[in-house]
C-alpha cells in the first residue's frame, strides 16, 4: 500500500505554478501520483518516498515546502495573507515618494525633477522595494531559471530589475532612468498577490467553516458512570457521550437516552431543527438545541460525516475541468514565449527605430507618457519591459481555479458536495435527467394513505388495534401503522401471544379477541374492495374488519422541481425496480411520460447507455445500491447523501438534505460556475490579445502595464466572487 505525504507549498499563485511543482514532484523516484490544491497551498503525494526528497524537489524549483498542510484545525492561508499584506504595504510606503517625484517629471516636465539627486533618491527607493518586500519574487524567479522551470515571477523580476538597472546606467552611461518604474512594478505585483491570497482564503472559507464546526472536547461517561472531559480525537467506538442544550455534537452516533431538537443545517440546509429521539442517528458538527441526550459513538475521526464532507470539498478543489486543462497547456508555454517576444520587441526597436517611432508619434499628442524623442535604446527598453509585465498570464491561470473554488465553497454551504470538478462542465451539456423513484422522488418509506373499515369499527379503532399488534415488528408496513398511531396520539394496548409468520403477517390476542393482520392470503380475506398493490388486511375473530392501503408518497417538492426542470428544457425520465402499476400513477402525478419499470441495477445502466448512444448527455439522480452502476455510467451522477455509501461514492455531486430543492440548486450552481469559468477565460484572453500589441508598439508605460496586469487578476477574481450574488 502506498504512503500518502502531505506538503505545504509556499509561493504558488496560479496554474503555471501548480504545473511546475507537480512536474518536480512527479520526477522524484517512488512517486505514483500528485494532487495539488492551489486554494490551500498544499500537495498530496502518493507513493513510497521520503518527505525530505519531496521537499527538496519543490525547493529546487524556487517554491517553499514543508511537511503538513495545517496545524490543528487552522489553515495556514490567514498567515500567508498577513505576510503578503505586510509586503504590499511596505512596498507602497517605500514607493510612494518615488511616485510623487516621477509624477512631477512625467506630467509637469520640471527641470528641477531631473537632477542627479532626484534620480539617486528614486533609484535607492526602487532598490529598497525590489530587494526588501520583493526579494521573494526575485529569488523565486532566479531559482526557477536555474532549474529550467521558469515561472510567472520571472516576467515580473525581469521587468522590474531591467527598469531598476536603468537607474544605475543613468550614472554610468548617461542613459535616461526608469528606476522608479521597477519599484512600482513590484508594488503593483505584490498588491495583486495580496488580492489573490485574499481570494484563496475566501474560496476556502467553506472548508474552514466546516472545520470550525467540529467540537474540540467531548463529555463521556467513564466505567464508573461519571462524567469526564476528553479530547474528541481520543473518542472510542461505543463510548457514551453527554450532549447538553447548545452543545455541538462531537462525533457521529445514535441517541440512547433522551430527546432533543437537532440543528442539522450543516447536513440538510434546513434551518428548522429536526426532533431526534432514541435510536435516531445524529452527526458530528450538528447542534443540540434544547435538551440533554446520551449518544453512543458509532464513528470517529476520518469516518465521520463531517470529515468526509471536508475531504470531498478539498478533493473537488484539486480536480481539473477540461476547459482548464486547455488553459493550463497554454499557460505552460507562456513564460518562455514571452521571453522570446520581449527579446524580439527589443531587437525590432533597435533595428527599425524610425518605423516604430512613427507609430509613437500618432499617440504622443494624447498620451502623456509617450515620448518619441527618447533614444532608440530607451524606447526599446521601455517596450521590452512593458511586454514582460503585461504578458504575465496570472489572470489566465486564476480564471478556472478561482471560479471552481468559489462554486464548490458555496455548494458546501448549501449541502451540495461537488466531488468531481469536471462534472460542472459536463452538466452544462446535459439534456436528459433520469430519476430513481424510491428514496429519490419519494420519501423512501410506506405511509398509510387510506383505511377501509366495516360499519362496526371506527378508523381510530382499526389504527389502535393494528398498531398494538404491530408495535414490536420491524417490518416497514408495521412501522408505518405504528407511526400513524403515534402521530394521532392513540394509546396502544398489550397484545398477548404474538406470532410472526415471516413474509405473511402477525397474529395475537387483543383483549379477549384474536387479531390477525397481513396479506390477503394470510388473513383469508374476501371483500368487495380492490385496494392498491401495497395493502394489509386485519381480521378480528376471523372476520375481516378493515384494510390499510400504503403508498411511498412523493417528496413534497418533487412535482415542483420536475416542473422547473422541464421548463428549463430538460427531458425527465423515471427509472424504478417497481412494477408498472405502482410507477405509472406516480409518474403521471409528476408529469413524466417516459417510465422504465422492473429494472435491475444492470438494466438501469443499460437505459443510461442507450440514451447516451442516441446522442443525449445524461444526468442520473439516485440513492441506493441498485443505482450505483447507473450513477457511475451517467455523464453526471447526483447521489442523495441519505442513500447508501456505494451510491454516494459513485456520484459526481452529493446532495445533502431530504428534499429535491437542493438538486435544482446544484444544477443552477454548476451552470453558474461554468459560466463564470468561461467569462474569466474570455476576460483573460481578450486582455492579453489587446494589451500585448500595445506594449510591443511602446504605447504602454511599464507602470501602466503592471497596473493593467494586476487589474486583470482582480477582474477575474471579482467576477468569480459574483457567484455569491447569483440567485440559486
């Protein structure tokens, strides 16, 4: 079995950084697979390899690395953001005086601003920024070049240091100084890094919120039945916890004493607490709102529901949408291509100065920083620096991950767990949605819907007798009758000599009468009533006195959700293992015309595949073991979290909660997320398409280029965060 090594990676900013780190780790002997999480700044490495070898491989690329991702339950993103913010603030404090001096020269053309002292001050201030708060960027760029894996920092480092070097050349060769521009480029760059860091922190807010829901301590009963405080990590299976009003339930368990209203918004998204009593399951991270209960521990650590949710969210943020793979491929060639382009730009300006100056003359009257009178060398340097800076594809690298992180974070808050990021793109093309019936569209349990009784007995009489006989049975139909009696607050009586006929029914003595309840054959019932296929008969002293009809009733919002989906253009289909007589009326209520009945798991999968062969992009919604093959083979699988573990594992998107509203929200969220991805990629591409030619022509001042580059990243991040405003 392969080992898993967790690393914290420092210095990753975009997809290109991720690619560089991933390639370096994959080259280490013994590595089988690598998963990088840009949001959390972490790497998960599978394989039999030492952590030191992995750390050294990352360090060799210019990025920082250490063992572990987080300390305790606190992610390191906040620490990183504070450090980046401090660097940004320091850079601007140092740069501000240089900006003021350069503004005087650029906009007012004052001779007093062109003295040696003026240029010396600006050069010193610029150098302080580059080799102070900007030193990590320059160091990262240098290391990446040494190991032939140039990253985004290379473009910024070359652009800023080239500008800074003109300050030195001013004193040695009399060249015009652009030293201040170097400091400004780095200050803008650090501002962009801070905004990116904040965005990553915001995007991982859902994970941190989930982690904060975990209790740190638990109150248990020891062997002497005394209360004892223990660390949640030390809880053992079958231990008994005491949970009081207002407490967070420490871990998954089952109530063995007491009754309480449990706030399950974490699971269901519903704000109304659910009443839980003896034998009911409760989940760690939910809140006991009104009384004290005793809970037996059933799951601990990584096996708990909350731990799996956190794992699912983090896992999703590491997946790549197909459209992102395309963007990443482009980004991987960007840095060396831009280095070549910047060099060619410099050479064109040196070789064809007259032609290039002619272009500048067109804009010189309207743009204050355009000065065609500078020397060809100076103009060549300005253009090359601008190309280096403006071409940095940070926005392109952030386009997909940022939108995906925001979308999955929002989903986690709403009980929508997107396990596979690629499903977001596939869902945009879905035309047909196939639904399992039992437990998906229906409540998943029988409910008494009609009672037929003779003239000698009331409905209350029948319910009381049937429930009294059935209260010890675990059969779903028996439980439905008992639940009805409890709902009506009917008092039950003792039934003597209860006998169970497996698969047939129950018999016993109620007061002085013999009772029998079960199938028509078991009760030998003969009546003029034609009940539905899910019915039981009750006899008193061998005489039929009533019939209970049952149905697996629709979820309250099922009809409404199906109507909305059809209105949105989706073709809805019903798949079920039930017979046609049961499924057809239900499908009619829902407005579904295509119904497939009496399906085995492999037959459900075959229906999925037949739709795919006909050109449909198919989504499947299910919850049971029999749905797992269909969920796995569908283009997008929606698994109801209340279903079986195997169904959840087979689904691409896991839906928490009891109603279907979460399904509609999941579809809307996925479509909105993919729309933001496409918008972001368009914004990033169009920005480079427009800006690079301007930089080559010398129209973009390097400072303007850096500001535009930072603005492009801000635009992409801001557009992704607009998802939070989308109605879902």
